[in-house]
């Protein structure tokens, strides 16, 4: 029921791909608008914002048109979920995208099922944020860490840590069973993303940096070489 | 270039020849002039009365006053005088006696003269002396008579009647009043007479004759110069005034001789005398002995006759020499003989000059010296110049080689294009061509490097179109027949996707180096964790880790990249290694490096392509289910290079088994 109300804007210059994704998304009940360039998309977003934007990085003549569009969208809405879906798989592009405030970065070689799963996960987060805070909210507390799963909020030493959705799920997965090593696949599953190993590494680095920003001594995420990561409680 | 000294020598040789010729001509001219003067001088000396037809006696010049002591052996005055012995003959009885009956007594004498006295030394063979006894004046006694003629044709007659061995008196019997004067010594010693006497030269300057009367084997046996009553023979003597005259013409290296018609030496000046007088000149000439030696080697002809000492006992040895001007070989310098004939009052004189080539040698040698110095200087300059030029060329080539070696890394990647030379020569051209080639090569390499990435990127979109279409198709309800083909199409697409990912992986890895995080980690702990992880992931295989627990294996590296490197090595190993035999890690500390070896019992690499194993797109595999582009080991190499490490692969001894060795510097 909710899904039919949800409106996804798909900005993709490759018509065949765009329509394939549109078809898949529509099949499971989303309303999808297609845009083939930045200008059309911006014109439509000026009238009304979609519930989610899926953007390609290269848009027709504009090599980084998707990034520009993302920047503009972030100015329009702080909370609008944005997913990049692109053929480019360089780390630089991915970092740029996440830095611009995109919630996810998917390459076009992931399967359509995974795209759909990511979209659903993002909507779940939005739903959770919209819910009022209740007493029975699921909260995980380990030492200085406190995680509110319903509201997708993280606190370290009672200060909020601003994590993206992907980062939140990674932290959640690690912290849920402290001491246990979570390998990259497990972390990817938890975050509902299909990323290569390096991307998980990038995420872990960013997460550590964000915690370090609050607490320079933060050292709770340990690397288990070749296996993954684990949360350690001092 | 070596022709230069040869040409120099040739020119010096020509110079020497012409010098020799001109010297020869000069000598000729000088001799002609000297000849006239000598002729004049000889004319004045009134030698016209010389009767040389019947042989003559010769008296060389003695420069000292001689002691008339009857000795002529060693350490006597005669020792240094080279004068011939003359015989006195027994003319009286020759015809009447048989050969056996001929008296075996012989008498010989020799002469020497200075400008005052004529010295006479007479020696007989063994005999019994018969001395004059004034008490018995008629008894047969030995007696010496001498006839002499001076240049005023005054005849003098002398007589000596020895009264015993010792000093004797001489009587001039030609004068009205017979006077006696001390003549010298008449010695009877060792069985024979030694008579040493002297008479004034002015009384015997033209001729002299002896008549020695002995009474040994026969009574009144005469030993005479001539059988006649006027038994004198003309006297030829070496004359001081002529010697002085000749001295006027003397030059270094020139020996002058004046010979009479019988080739007796009447005057001489030797080059050696002059040389002895000027020893200091000799010393100065000595330093050039080397060039003299070279000179002699170069210019001495072996075809010339050898030079011999020309005079012996006052007489010219080989008169035929005088016929022509000729060169003779001598060491160290060649000699030239010139002769001129002087006729004085119908008498022949030979004026002989022997010139050694010293003078021309010195000039030519000096020329040769200068030439050689000049030549060797030129050659040295040229050689130095050429050497410097060759060195500079070589240096430039070496520099170019170094630059290009430094510019291109072991993978053939161009790090920086070396600056080209601006010089307009061939090497400059080469350098510029090389630079252009390198630039082109660089562009091509870049193109190739990005080709895979570009290609994969360009292919990704159509692949995405296909895959998304297939996935949509999957979601729509299809009949089982169609699902079968759909599944195959999906498999193909997935495989294509993986291939495309692999293609861009290496490129992506190099980009990720920029973000690599270096960390100081205990490598042994890290390997413990990794092997544990590999045991989990590849549960069918066994993994062993060996290292010395006492060593500190802390190392600075980018852990994520090293893990990726090991992932590739292990993924490679598990594909080949038999399940029942472990994959073995060994960690060693070698000075400032850590050595990690990964060993498995898989089949050997084919030995010819081991060095290329780590190159991109080289695969050792025969068949595989998954797409394999041979990028795994290339990535291993890239990461190893990024850590400034060394990766190598080799076959283990035996039937099978391979080992990868990674050397990582600890402090990077």
C-alpha cells in the first residue's frame, strides 16, 4: 500500500536501462518517473520532489551531471534518499558520490534484485525516521556506544555520530555481537549493499574517522586481516 | 696518422741526403782551396829534390825530446810512436853465398823526427860484439856510418866506432876537421845491439842512409841502405809545419791527411784530436744519443763498405781508396773520404780528407729531433683530441642510456621522458629521435593501459541493458522452455560482467594506491589471522604458517593491499594445489627485509614463461570455469612494486611444487 505512494525519480540517459529499471521497480509497486538529462530532472524536481532519486553519474553530454544533480538535490532536501547507479566503478567516483551526500553507490553490474533490495532498505530507514520515538525502541548499548535501531541513530559517549545508512548498518552488525568477526559478505548483507571488498574498507575507514572526530581514542573496530572486522569493548 | 712519422722520416732522409751532398760539395770546395795553399806551402819547402823513386825512409813526428838510452820497449820514448821498421841489407856478398851460408844476422831500424832532431833506433839480431879498441886500431871492429843530405843538398857523413856497450860519440867525417859529439847509446844487450842515436834534422832533412859494419859471422859485413857508395835514401817525415797548416782547415768530424806519392803520411790532423780538445761539446751532444740512434737506424745503409783505420805505421794502407770520393759505414756515424792530388815540382801528393757525417748528422738529427717532437706533439694533440671526442661521445651515449633506463621502468612504463640533446650532431639527432620514440611509446602505452578500462566501461552499458532486460524477463512469467534459455543467457551475461570487471581491476588498483593507508603492523599476527581466514574460506585445503616466534616481524605496509596480494596468491594456489597437501607460508626476517614464501605442491610452471608470469594478460592455466585473464599475478606484482618489494616465482626441485617469494623492505 505504501509502496504505491512512493515516487522514485530515475535519471538515466541510457533509455533501455532506464526503462528496464523502471519496469522492475513498477512491477513491485513503485511509481517511477524517467528523466534522461539533468535539465529535465531539475525542472520536474522544482515542482515536486520524489521520494527517492536514482541517478546516473554521466548524463548525456555532462560527464559528472549526476554529481551536480545530487548537489542540487541535497540543497533542496536534506533527507531525500539518493542512490547512484552507474557504470563507473572507480573508487574516486564512489567517494565523491558519498561525500556529496548520496546514500548509496551501486554499479550497473549488480543485479536488479539487489537494486530493488537497496531501494527497499532506504525506504525502511525513511519510515523508521518518521516514526515517533517510543519507549520500546530497540536500543543496543555497549560501553560508550548506543544504537537506536528504530530511528537509525548512533551515539558515542552520548554524542550523535552522523553515519550514512550503509555505515549505520555496518556499525550495527559489528556491534550487535561484540568480539565476533564479521566478514565483508556479512557486512554487505547487513548493509543491503553489494560492494566489492575495497568499498567495505572505505566505509570502515569513514566510520572510524567519524568516531575519531568525537573521540580521538576510538579503537573499537578491529581489523581481522583476511576475515573482516569485529567490535571490541574495552 | 701513423704515416706522419714515416713521412717525417722520409723527409728527414731526403734532408739528410741533400745535406750530405751539400756538405760533400762544400768539403770539395774547401779542399780545393786548401789544396792550393798546401801546394804553395810545399813549394816553399823545397821538396823538389825528393827522390822517391827508389823508396824512402819515413820518420813520423815525435812531439817530445827523446831520451837516447837504447831502449824501445814498453815505457820508452818509442812506445807511442807508430813507425815502421826498415831493414838494412847485406848487399856485398849476396851473390856469392849459398842460401845456407847467408849470414843470419839481420839489422833493422826505425826513425822519428821532431823539428830539431832525427831519432834513429837500430836493432840487430843476436851477435857477438866487436868493439873498437884504440890500442889496436886496425883490428876489425863494428862501425856505423851514416850519410845524410839536407835540403840545401849538403851531404854529411857520420861515423860511430863503439868502444863498448854504452854511450857513444859520433864523428862528422864530412867536415874538414873531424869533430866528435855525443851521439847516443850503443848497447849490447840480450845478445844484440840496440843503437839509439840522434842527428840534427837540418842536416838530414832530405835523405839519410846507413852503413852498419858488423864482424860477427864474417868480417866487415856491411848492412846498408843501398849497395852503392851514396847509399842514402830520401827521408819522408811527418812535418809539424804541415800539421799546423792542416789544422787551419780542420772542422769537427774532419780528419786531414797529406800523403806523398808513396802514400807516406807527411802531415795529418785527426778529428779525434779536435774532439778530445772539445770534450765539453761531446757532453752537450750526448743527450741527443737517442735521436742519433734513431737516426742511424733510419738512415744508415748497410750497402756501404766498412770503414777501417786508413793509416798504419805512417803509411796509407789502401791507395785505391784515394781514387774516388766514397762513403764508408762506421759506427756510430758514416764517413766520407775525399782526396785531391797535388803536384809539386813533378812530385805527387795526395791530400785526403775523411769527413764523418757528424756535421750533417747533427743538422739532420736536429731537424729530425724537431720534426719528431713536432710530429709527436701533433699526434699527441690529435690523439688527445680524438680521445676526448670519443670520451665525450661515449659519455653522451652512456648518459642517454642511463636516462632512458631510468625513464622506463621494468614493466616498460615510461616514468618521465628524458630531455633531448640540442646539439646538431648525429648523437643529438639520435637523442631527439629517441625522445620522440619514447613519447610515442608512452602515448601508446597509456593508450594500451587505458584501453581495457575504456573497453570495459564502454561494454558495461550494453551488458547492463542485456542483463536488466533478462532480469525483467525473469520476473515476468515465462514457460519452462524459455526459462532454460533465459538462464543460459543470464550465465553468459554474468560471465561477461566478470570479465569486464577483471579488465578494469588492475587499473582500479593503481588508482587505489593513492588512497592506500600505510600502517605499522606485526606481520606474523596478520598472517595468523589471514591463514585462519583462508582455512575458513577454502575449507577443503590445509594451510600452514611457519615463522620464528622470537623475531620481531613488525613492518610498515598497506595491510589492505597486502591482503589483496595474498588473496590473489592463495586463490591461484588453491586452484592448483592438491587437497591433501598443505599450502605453506614461511615468514623470515632477512636483515631489513621480510621474506614471505607461499609454497604449494601444484604442478610446475612451464619453465620458459616464469618471468612473464607477473605480466598482465598472461595465464598459465589450460582451462578454467571462470574467466581468467591472467590479471591475478599482475596485481600481485603491482602491489609488490608499490611496496618496493620483490616478487618471484620458481619451481621446487622434484616432480612438482611451486613457490612464490615476496621480499618486503621493513622500513618503507
